[in-house]
């Protein structure tokens, strides 16, 4: 291996090493280079890893193609230059490490993600990270038998930045999760709704304080009971069917049933349930008052229907607050000629003449009834067929 024949490899740096006048460098003519140096150069030129050698007391730099991006705009002028000239901004630390290996004071040096503040894009200063390995190059003709330092250097700046960004993201995510947990715990404690977790066998795993407030049982008492011990016997069938639908994969099931208070009374509860990992997650809304109100309304409507159906001499019409007809008796059908299914849902102003509607009479009737509780007036009204009749004591009562 004579001259620079050992550099006859493809690549930019092989060509540049051949074309460089080495006699003008501290290394001297390439023909006088020791065999160990030539082997080291051949090794780095044949490697796909970023590699370089630093030779002699001046630590003159020779590097391969993969090392070029590490140099930035220091390439190609860095070839054949001393470490102090190339990496002047970090030469105190970097030079000290390399000189220690040249003197035999260190056998090797390895560092992972080592930070260096470098300039390699004009005046731009950047903190870069490198994983580096330094080892001695044997040379019998050199003092202490070491002619230079073999360097493998992989830049890890981008990876380290991404990992740091990921750590920051994870930190924020953990903080957000912790905040959500605190919010969830707060909701669990203060919610008026019944929140709970049970298994598919009806055992309660966890319940929030609203259970005690609504049903009188302590949390420990509830956890020692099964669902069936609290649920009304008449509601067992459809409640069990709801749980079965969850087991079959229905994502959300809603049911309504009664749970027993500790004093023996019953509370109507509207449940929303979902299942995950073999557990049922429950949200229960207390609806006893709503059920009682609905039942009272149904009873009122039943009584009203019994009363109005028995009256045929008078037109009894029920209106909502906006004047829309919602109830109609047989007397109203006889007098005004509309069947119930024809008139319910229409506004009662259809019974008034065009003149009265233009004058706002229907609206004043509603307003007066709403404000004083009743409205009474005589006047002409219109039947379904357009004929007129005189309605004596047209009366609106607000209820």
C-alpha cells in the first residue's frame, strides 16, 4: 500500500485526500506516512458511520463522507487542518481529551449525547449533541507508540431534541391527567347524581356520597349489598334485561327503576349505564318528583277528560300559554264543527273573525287571562265551515 493508492475508493473524501498537497501540512508527504496511518484512513473511508482521525501533536483532521454534515460549513476547509483551527470554539475540552489519549493517559473515551456548543453555520451558535468514541491509533514511530486518535462521532441533536420535547409533552400530559383526576374526584364527591361502579353479578365496587344522601345507606352498607337487595321487586325483569344488553355489547343502556331508602320508602332513579373491562359504570338521576308530577298530570288529564266528555252544551277548550289548542270536548265539536284531531295543535285565534284578529283580540284575551286569571267576553266566532255564531260569555281561565 504505497502513496495514496489506499484511497482509491468511491466518494468525495477519497478524492479530496488524493488531491491534497500533504507536504504543506504538519503530516508531511503522504509517501512517508506510516502503515498504521494508511490503514486507519482506509478504515474510515470504507465506513458508513461518521468517522475521523486526528493525527500528530497538532491533531490534524482527516474524515470520511459521513462526517461532513457534522462539520457544516467548516467542510471542506477542515481537511488537513489542526483541531485547534477546525473546532476552535470547543478546542480546550476536545483538545484535552485527544491529547490525553495521545499521551497514553486514557485508553479510550466514550460519551453518549455529549453536549457541545459549536459554530458550523457561519456565526450561528448552537448546542449540538453527539455520541462519541475515541481510541488510539498505534504508530511505532511516534512517542509512546500512539500516532493519533480514531474518532467515531454520531450526531444525536435531533433525537435528543425530540426526546426532550416528548418528555415535556409527557410532563404536560401527566399534569393534565392529574388535573382531570382531581376534577373527576371533585365531581365524584359533589355530584347530586348517583355515581357508581358495579360488576355484572350486582356487587357494588364503588359509590359516591350522593347514594348516602338519597338512600340513607352508608357507602360500606351499600357495598355489602347486592343490587337486588335495593331494587324494587317489580322492576327486576327490565333491570336485568338492561344489564344483559350491556353484556351483549350495547354501548349505553338507559333504564328507570326504584331503589329502597333505608327507611323503607322508594326512590325512582333514571340510570345511564355503560360497561368496560367487566364492570358497569352507573349514573343515576333521582326522578321521583318528576314521576309524581307526571302521574298527577295524567290524573288531572283523566279527570278533565271525564268532565269534558260529559259536557255537550258548552265548548270546553284547553290552550297552552301560546294559545295552541291541546284539549277539546264533545260540546266544542258540536258547536264549532271541528273534530278533535282536526283542531288540536292549531291556535285558538282561528275561531275569531278577521276583524278581531286584526285588532289583536285573541292576544289580549290570553294576556288578560295570564295576568288576572280569567277573561270573559261576548262576540262573534267562526265555525269550521266559515259560518258565524254569537258566543255568549266566551271565557278564558288561566290554570
